[in-house]
C-alpha cells in the first residue's frame, strides 16, 4: 500500500522578493492616481496584472530550479551568434541596469518621503529633493515625532545606508527575511487604510470583475499593468529560487510561494486604489502621489490613517531600493557570464553603481527624466522579447526535461505575450510622443 502523497511545506520565500520589487513608489503613485481619477473602475486591470505575473514568474522559477541557470545565463547560452549575444546584452543592460539606476532615485525618495511625513521635516532645503520626487507637499510638515531638524536628504542617506548594509553582507537568507517582513508590513498598513475609509463593496466588486475603461483611462491602465509585470523580476526570480530550491520535487513549494506572494502584492496594490477611490474619487481633490494621499487622508480618516500610510510608503520605497540593485546585478552577471554570487566583486560593483546613482540624483535634486524615458522604451521592447523567449525555453525538453509547459500554460503565456507586446508598443509610442 503506497503512502499518501506528502503535501509541500509552504513557507513564503523568493516570491516575496518579486512582490517587494514591484510594490515601489511608482506602483503606489500609479495606483493612487488610478483610484483618485477613476474610482474602482480599473481594479480589474490589477486582477489581470496579478494573473499575468503569476504565469510569467512561475516559468522563470521553473527555469531556475530545473536548469540551475539564471535568466541572463540562459539568454547567453541560447544565442550562439556573437551579434545576437551582443544585441541581447546591450538590451538587457540598458533596460535593467541603466533603467534601475534611474528608478532607484524614486525608490530612495519614496522611502524618505514616507519617513519625513511620519517624523516631520525641518529645513526648507528638503523641498528641492521633494519636488524632484514629484511630491513637495510634505516638506516642512509636522510629523508624529517632529524634531524640526531632519531633512529629506538625511532620510535618503539613512535609507541608502540600510540598503547598502543589507546588500553588502551578502546573505540571501537575511535579505529574504527582511523583505518578507516589509511585504507583511505593507499588507497591514495599506489594507488597514483601505478598511478605514469604508469603501463601497458593490462598486469595488464590480471594478474587480467587470472590465471597463473610462474615458482618458487607457494610459493609467497601461501604467497599472506595466508597474506589476516587469522584466527585471524575471531575472531576479530565476536566480533567487536557486538560493532556496534545487530539484523538481521543490516545484510545488515554489508555485505556492509564487501564488501567495503575487496575490498578496495584488491585494496591496488594490488596497491603495481602493483607498484613493473611496476617499478622493469625484471630490476634485488634487492627488499626485502616494505621499499626497497620506497627507490628504488626515482630515478625512483621522491622523492615524496618515501615519499608517506613511509607514507603508516607507516599506514600499526601501523594499524596491534593495531589490532593484540586486535584480540589476543578477541580470548583468548572468548576461555577461560572470559569477552569480552576492559576495563577488563584480556583483557588488553593479548594485553599488545602482545605489550610488540613486543617492546622487536624490541628494542633488535632479530628476533623471531622460534616463527614465530611455529605460521605459528599453523595457517596452524587452518584456515581450523575454516573454517570447521564456515560452521557447519552457517548451524545450532539452532544457526542461519533463517539466515543459502544458498546453494550458502555452495558451496563457501566449495571451500574456500578446498583451505585453501591445503594451510595449503603446508605451514606446507614448514616450516618443506619437500618442
């Protein structure tokens, strides 16, 4: 008599890194604008985004566990011709390494603005950097423990130091535990705020399950999907899973981790949309970012709503400030054929460059607009390319053995590829000013 099949022991892990990576200041701002401008109408876009992310991240995780290669290494191995390898390397490094260096400014400023709202700011000098983040409203505002002497630049330096120490230690387990804690913190803060504002449940459910695109909402919808389904997370996840799992028998646990982590990330994003929709939709209140929402919530839902939201903003910023440099290092090391080790000199060189760029732009009050626009174009090209490549690899028995895609996986993957291609084209056309 055969023994009953043992259920996989679930423990949240590498999937939380992906959630921590895509729930950043950009996501919080996009979700805030979606809710404040269009109410609950675009919640279905987040439901779609979570499903698409689960499909792609499951493939990336399966690639890492079965082939024992990161996505960058797999790309390098797949393209045999020098010209193809060079083009792929340039595309990956442009979109992810240079792009993440530009986005790191927003990560550090987002985390710092959350802390500034919580603790208060002092010198007006902070306002220049705050404006660079698109949210000067918090500069000079009193906080829960206002000292009157702490500037935004102080918080930027503190957050950069936290990211530097955690990355330099080079312990994957430490990074994973820290990021899991931040994901849990974001969940508690944003969901609590959403409950405080008492959303209209029928309208909320309709927004989640009845697709509609209000007038003027197309680019916001593209932004919601684009901030959730991002190419650098595929590189991050394919490498990170190998720190935890090593054999096909680990796939069920990896899938549990992906599903729970991605759904949790979707709940966080939807909680921000719901909060903004319930509090500000149709009121005419000017909301430009998550920090603005934290400030405006105080007279509507009480002073604690403001501080709870600020804690969530800090968690979103610092989590992305850690994962963006790490993802860039994984992608660059893989595509260049370097040793993929958190403690290797080349690996550290990449994430230090990302972190230094973010700190420099933040401290000087610069907005790396050109770099961000370039990164958006490169990412618009890269996502469908990587998605197509994943489908090819996941159907190769030479690489994946018996763990190739099923027909259903290919159909779902094809839908994601077509959607990603459409979004990529639209994003590029929008960036260059055609639409």
